[in-house]
C-alpha cells in the first residue's frame, strides 16, 4: 500500500482533470449526460448516436443553453454526527427515573467530493446511509454536529434549486403519464429563458437518456393503480432531477428493484453526469462488481461510524494493509466491504488468531470496533488534511461565483407556475373530481330529497323551512369532508417539490383552489336545480338564482374550513374527527332544532356558517307578503311563524359580511398552516 500522503496527492491530481470538460466535445451540449471522449459509459447515452434525425440534432444543439447555469460544487462534510431521542415504549404513565440515552445515528463521518466525482455510500441496513445523504441535501430535521459546506458555504436557498435529490420512495402522481410527469417538471424547474417547446424537448431527451421511450405514454400508477414497473418509476424520479442540470445530485438507492442491466445503465448515466462537472453522491445497496468499478470514492459505514472513506479503487488495498484480506481474489469488493461493515470476518487474515469461547455477537462487535479504530488511526487525519488543502481552491471558486448572488430566486414567474400547476392538477384529479361515485351520490340525494318534499304545499311552512335547512346542512357537510383530504394526501409531494424550490407555495395554493372550483360548484348547481323545483319552493327565477348563489357561497366557506382543518392537523383521522364535532355543533346551533339557546352558549350560532346560510335562504324565500294557513281558516304572515320570527331576518347585509369574513379567514388560515408546516 502507498503512503497515505503520496496517495492523497495522487488522488487530488487525478481528480483535477475531470472538472475541466473539453468544450469541443459534442457531449458538452447535452444537459443530461456530459462526458469526456473515450468514456466507457458513452454507449448508454442515446443522445450521442451519430445517426440521429436532423430534428433531434437541432434539439441537442439548443440544449447548450442550460450549460451556462452549471456551477461546480465541492461538498465537504467533517465530523458529522446526529442522534435522536429514544422514547420509552413500556406504556407506563410514570417516567423512568433513568432516561434512555440518545441513539447515535451518525458518529464522526468525514469526507470530500469534488466536481467530476461519483461517491457511493455503502453499509448494511441501519448504518446511517440515508440519514447522512439527507443531511448532505440539507433536509434533515434536528441538530447536526460537525459541519457540511458547499464550496465553503452553508446550505442556501440558491443551492437548493441547484441540487437534485432522489428519495428512496418514489413520490409521483399516479394518473399522469411518464411524458406528462417530466414535462410538467421541466416547465416548472427549467429557467424562463427557454421557450415552452425547448423545455418539452428537454423532457424528451431525458426520456431517451433513461430508456423510458417504450413507456412514455403509460401512466405512472401507484399502490392502488397499475402503471409502469418499479424500475421505470425509479428512472422517472431520477429524470425529474436530471432535468434541472443539477450541480449537486444526491440519490438514495437508485438501483433498488432494478435488474443488473438497468442498474448498470443508471449508474453509468450517473457517472456520465459526474464527468460533466457535477458532484454526484448516492447510497447503494449491494452493487455488483461492475457497478463498484464506476465509483470514484466510497464511504463505508458501520453502525453510523465510518470504517473507510476515500478512493474506491484503493479500499481493498487499505483493508489488506490492516490485516483483512478476502479469501477469494475474485470476490466482489462491495460484498467484501459489506461483510466487514457487518463485522463478518469469514476470510483469511494476515494475522490469523484463534478465538475460543467468544460468542458470534461479541466477535462481530470486536471486529467493528477494530475497523473503527483503524479508520481513526490511519485515515482520519489524512482526510482532515485533504479537506484543509482544498480550502484555497474553494476560495477561488467562491470568488468566481460571487456574481451569481443577484440571480432571481425563482426560475419561472408566479403566473407561469400557477398555469402549469393548475393544468397538472386538473389532469391528475379529473378521475377523482368527476368520479361516477361522487356524481351518483349527489344525484341520488337530490332526487330522493325532491321526492320527499315533492311539491310541498306553501301552507306547510314547517316542511319548506326544513328543506331549506337541509340545503344548508348537506352543502356544509359534503364539501367540508371532501376538502379535508386535500393537503394530507398531497403532503409527500408538497414536501418533495417545496424542498427542491420548484414553485412558490402561494402559486400552488391558488392553483389547487382554482382546480377544485369546477366540480365544487357544478354539483351543488345540479343539486339545487333538481331539488328546488321538485320541492315546490317559490317558482320564481330570481328566487332560484339567489338560492343557488347562497348555496354556492356556503359551499366555498365549508370547503375553506375543510382545507384549514386538513392543513393544520395534516392527519386525515384527526381532521375527520374534529370536522364531525364541528359540524355537529353548527348543526345544533343553526337555528332550526332549537331557538331559545341559553345566553352563556348562544355565541355558538354566530360562528356557524350554517346559521347564516339558513337565515339568508329563509330571507330570500319569504317576504312580508307571504302567508300560510295557521289553522281554523286563518292566514298568518310567514315572517311571524315562530321558528322564522326568532331567527330575525333583518340585517341580511351583516349575514353576507359574516360569510365573506369566514370565506377569507378559513382560506387564509389554511395557507398560513401550510406555510408553517412545510419546508421552505
């Protein structure tokens, strides 16, 4: 094995040429895959085919516009540590006098990745790979010890939009096709200096790059909807991040669930991205020997502690120098490293010792501790020196990129984001909004209520008042419980896209509300049109239109309350329970079941939108000129009917103002809850 100092110098010298990609190479013009000539991974890039149509060649020529936004990032992490509090699970109400110590997830992990390098994190399940990757992406909650810097600077909003992060779980809209998914991502994340057609062409190029042409028009699917395969879903997730030409790309197990050929293609693509001047970091589970040879650097973790960090090609040599050699020279290096990380030493050692009377568990722990101590003794100081040596070059990079601080915060305008999000939302939710079950539910209730109140006699004032109250209650419950599911169901997607700085929260919020309006307003319109005339209410077009407007207003207020409850709690079960209690209170205080409410609790009716809706419906339906048969051949004024008289139909303007206040207040509350509950 070479001396560490000489080895370090060779590593630094070897890494420098990968940053300066020759500008004459045709692959420089390709955003999603740029690589120097002669690379072994060029054969996986369809964009490099010499026999492409002229139209595609022109497209590739225009791709060079995005090359200007590429900024090299040198990622350094020093002595990174992370721990979580362990909650007692014994179920006792009394706290234990001896609190459990914090569980250490990461302990002193150090490393450096330069532009042009592909770093792979290896280790058994639970070793802290995903936690470290999430920390490097600036998305780990809680307090980290140590330091993580990007060109010597902490994580920032600008860097967030230049960073691609692919999670282990694919968060995608199930009803969109592959082409639609990547197209909408391109329209939202690519800079506004590109036209819409050029952004769509970028999506097409990524589809070609990742071998998704065959399924480009297939829906993505999900747990309850059959779509593309798991490997294809993973490639779509990677493609979403490749679209932005990221300076730093982080991936959590991108080859999980893929066959060896597809995994080879994915890792080759990642290596090509790295050679184009990007910094690529990935966790990977049991890579083959072919994949391992593509890694420039590896970090091997064992129970959160590093046992190796450095050049991938010299890992075997390092472990051999400290007494660990594989029994078979043809063994996969990744398998060998994973065995060591698990404490398994079923191999030939340079200093073989017989250990009698020791359990297998103790033997593994002893091996792990030996490897950790060897890392601290042989590698730790040299890694620190390497990081310190790179400070000068990083300072020069900072000086060159200081002029980028004045860049716009968002790549697209608010209005463009709103239009794309609205279009995407309508396509994704049309199956839910216009579902036959939902339409059947409303139609059946409207026809049934129309039959129950079939041509009710105006003299039966109690029946007609009951129908109006049913209007206010049904169109308070129905929109409320539909709106509760909105934000809790979309929370994973919101977290993913907001963490990437894809769009403003306000543009998403207004697009979501606008996309829900058609179905939220069409169904009550159909309901009122059927039940109003069947129920024998006042046959006047003006009265019908005013009744419809009041119901639609009530629907919007009820929907706003549902959005607020869902955004505040972000839990469907809790929000549904709270909504049930709230609507029960509004139902009882709505002015129909009880008129003489005790004063100490009478204030409840003033916070019930059903109360104001019911009052307005009564006020529109009846005037001073309306009479009803009050018995014994006498006719009484409708407004003197006890249930109506107690409502007090004066001050209708205040009732409208109260509903407007609730409409604005509930939706503002929902927006603020989203803003405080999601990453920025």
